[in-house]
């Protein structure tokens, strides 16, 4: 049951990040095209009128009227909030997959016996820090005025800032999860340039030494 819930959480985490970054990118693209289309249509209409191109002047003015009738003033604010939410949940995804930047020169110089407590301490510090940030974020959201809304979208501010406790607590959970798995298996997720996760390589090597089939990826 725990494995099933863990897989569901993994997929949900990935889908949230993918949907948010994809939607924010599309909204930003549409907003930029809308803004430049409206401004350039005015320039084109002025140029066409000066050169006696009546049909082009009318067409450019029609494009300008059509674009200005569409209100996209909320697009930038929504895209910003989406990227913030994506960053918070993406940080938790980064802990799970080991893609965060880390300096392990000192750790690699230690013996395996001395290396383990250092790694556990580092993971515990990450869990403690994100847990504190999540708690402070939850208190901040709780103390927000219920009538306070965003400037353009007019959404309740507590919904927008809810990404702070949710993302931080999820990141804290991922640190604890990595620490627990490291204590059991001795491996932490790590991703380098052009290589797969070392935890997969280590699992495959351990399985080969044990004379069993390579674990499914």
C-alpha cells in the first residue's frame, strides 16, 4: 500500500510540474504575441496610411481593434503564479531525483563508514530547514486577511501563497524519504552529466553481484 501511494505521489508531483510549466509557457507566448500584435498593427496602419495603402490601413486597424478587445492583462500575473508553484513542487521533485546542485568533494574523501553520518546529517538539515519554512509559510497563510486578493486576477491571496507550505512540506518529506532509503540501501539519488541515476547503477551492480536479474527501471 505504501509503495502504491508513493508511486501515485511521484506521478502527481511530475504532472503538477509539467502542467504548470506547460500552461505558463503557453500563456506567456499568447500574451507576448497579443501585445506585439496590437502595437505593431498601429505602426503598420500609420505607415499604410502615409503611403496611400487604404486597404492595408483598414486591415491593420481591424487587427488592432480585434486585439485590443481581448483583455489579457491577467496573463502575466497568472504565469508568474504558475512558475512560482512549479518551482516549489519542482524543488521537491529535485530532491527525489537528486538533481539539486551539491558539493560532495569533502564527502568523497571520507571512508564509507565516516561518509554515512555526514550524508544523513546533511539530509536531516535539509528536512529541518524545509520543515521550518513550511511551518512559517503555513502561519503566514493563516494570518492573511481573507478579503485580500491579487491585483489582476482578484484571487484570494491565501490560495496563491499556499504553495509555500505545500511545496516546503513536500520537500521536507522528500528529504526524509531519501534519508530513510539511504539508511536502508546506502545509496542516494544523484544525477550527473550524461549518466543515469547512480542509485539505479548501484542497484544493477548489486543485483549482478548477487547473481539475479537487473532490476526493472
